């Protein structure tokens, strides 16, 4: 399954690079990409090389990385809080990142506030939201799943209201920029943005996969997990930190993109089950494929204008989730 998903991801990425205002044959795309990866051969037309390597490829790679990170974050949060509705938005992480970015955009004189850039502020905002959820989600010194969700929802609304207030103070230009952080986009992606977020997503995904057995134990309940030798409180705390790190890294470069972390893990569970040793890597790959396709649609359905990614992910995610609610009777108890 992993090999098949990797092949599908590679094909989808090549197609996404090929399609745009100027459609480039797949053969030329492959030759240019292979040349820059050290595979030799001539790149051909310098204009095509510029379009493929400097404009489209970073965008497609960022979409794949962001989709993988959000999907893995959602899968972990749903297990940690024992709630199928959990995702980075429900727990307030994405709203915290958006608030951090909007603070810099609306209050800074230039591109930074006190030396803090927009991306850095978004990252810190997500971590701040995660810290607040961690503190408020505890009961008698231990993390309680229900309190985590309720704390996340409350914190998310507080951050969202603060963001809305700052938008009222923004100029038209600033307001347009803030929409990026509220709805998400990978337009304008650059190569220098990719190393950090790619490293965070890849490293965190591998680390989470190594915790697969312990996360599986959580599915049986806290008492059973404890009987199996799992420190439930410490595991939840670590998973919460890693999920906020993932969300912050992705949101810092791609803005707030909803429904990926909610939808993709459920889709993977429907096909391969809930074993986290398979769920985490497959969610990463399916999330990457999904967001690459969504980004391709965002710049294709209304040319030459582009739609924010959050609009399409909500358009696709909401009907899917309603179908899931009707199909899965176990959700009736949530």
C-alpha cells in the first residue's frame, strides 16, 4: 500500500507541475526535474526550466508536505483525545497560528514585529495554543480527553475573535494578506521555505510511527493501556506537543487549511484499519496526494484567479464528514 501511494503521489505531483497557465508536456517536466535532482541531461528551453523548477515545483512540494503534516496531526489528535472530531482546528492550533501571523501583518511596521517575521509568529502562535490546551485540558494533574477538546474549542474561539478584531483595524492590503492565513495557500512558495517544514514533517511522522504500538494501546482505553505498561499521561503530553509542532510548522508556510486533518485519517481508517503503524505513514501519503490535487484545482477552476485552499478543502471535507456521520454508527455516542 505504501509503495502504491508513493507511486500515485509521484504521478500526481508531476501532473500538477505540468498543468498551469502554460501546459508543459510531462516528458519535459520529468526531464527538467531529473536534471535538477542530479540526473543529468539538458533542460531544454530556459523559460520552461524557470516555470517548472522555480515556480511550480516548490509549490507542489509544499502542498504535499503541508497535506502530509496536517493529516498526521489530525490522526494523532483523534487518538490522543479519543474523539473522531478532533483536528488542528478543533483544538485551536490553527487559530493560534493565524492570530500570530495576523498580529505581525497588522501591527508591524514592515515585515516583522520586534524582529519576529510572519511565519515565525504563526509557528509560535500554534505552539502557544498547544500550551494553553495542555494546561487547561488537565484534571487533577492528568490530561482528560474531553477537557482537551472543550479547552481547544474555547481557545480557538478566543483566538478567532482576536483575529477578527485585528482584521477590523487592517488596511485593505493587510486584510487581503490576512485571508491567506485564514484560508491557506501555497502560492508563492519558494525553495528556501521547504527545508525546515519538510524536516519537521518527516522527522515527526517517523517518530510518531515509532509510537504506533503505544498509540494502539490507547484505543483500548486508559486503564487497559496502563495495564499494558503505557504511561498514558506522558504519552498524551508528548503527542500533543508533536501535533502542535506539526501544525505550527505547516501553518507558518501554508496558512490555515481546514478539514485535512479531520477527513484524511478517517478515510485511511476506512480502508486499512486503525493500527497506527499503518495509519500514520498512509495518512501522510494520502494527505499529500489530496492537497496536491486540491491545489491543482484551486488554480484551475477559475483561471487566472486562484481560490484559497481552505475553501475547497471545506467544500470537499464537509460532505464527506456528513456521509461519515451517517455511515458510522459508533459516532452516535460522541
